[in-house]
């Protein structure tokens, strides 16, 4: 069976304006760092044996193509800037859904929408008595629990940031609705554990932030058990 491929069709739209000329400059510029990867397939289940198949960009057709996918689940990523805002295939929203290459068929006509905007949450960390905390980690994760798994090696919608020396924090994410909670720095790595997130929900605040917006939120330091 031929290896599946993912073909991402451009034009890509940025807030309603076609940016094909921008893409031409972005992906052909010799000033870009050598490690820059325009498009790649990220194994959704974290299976390193699947590698990170990268895409090629055809300047004439304005299409990306990722070939050689092995049987497994993949998430589409764009490295660097811009950020992926939406992925649609056959009328289905695949922004947070993996492509299943196990059946050996191609995925033609995938359309990616990108943006140069982010959604930002800022604030400070306080303990349960309202006192400022200068050392901690702030976790932001989606209220949609289906997005707590199969997110690959480079999730954009689950973030952990350490506080600055004054106890403030800033986290950038895709637009959406998130739980926000502060934990001890030693627990920051638990962000990718769905069971830990389920427990953290009980002490978290809900923040809705759209693309291009900045929301302020005090993050309360909790002990998650």
C-alpha cells in the first residue's frame, strides 16, 4: 500500500486577507534559520518511531504536501510563525483532531488557516488567602477534555509557565476557553497527565480569551491531589 500523504491547500487566510505572497517570502527566504520547518506531521500519541515527516511547499500551486506517513495518528503543525488558527478537511474541523494514516488513504484538500495573532492571559499568582506568591507555575489547559490527549510532541493549547520574580505570569495560547491554575513548580510537568488535569479542575478558574485578546486572571496556588 502506498504511504499516505497530507496535502494542505493554500491560499491560507489571515483574518480574511489572503497571504500567499507572504508565504512565498516566508518559505523561500534564505535568512530563515536552518531549523525552520514550515509544515510537519506530529505523531499524536507521542510515538517517536513515526518520526516527524516534514512538508514541501509548491510555490506554483501554493500547496503543501507531507509524504511517507506511516500507520498512526498525526497532528498537523506549522513551525514558527504564523500560528495555526484552523484546519479543515472534507468539511470537518481537524484543528484539534488527529489524522489517522492507518487506513493507507491520502488526505487531499486539507485547508489550513493561519494568523499572526495569539490569545494571551496575564496576571499574578496568589495563595488561597490572597497573598502574592513569587514562585510557582501557572498551568493553562482547555476546558474541552477531549483535547487533553493525543496532542503530539508540541501541543499549543496546553501551557505551563513559571512566574517572574515579582509573581506575575504571561501565557500565550490559541483562542479558546481554558482552565487556569497555579501549582508548585515541581508539579508543572504533570500538565500532560489527564488524571492530574481532572483533579486540577476543582481548583482552577475558567478564562475565555479570543485570538488577539489579552485577559487578566489571578491564578490561585493549589495543592493538587
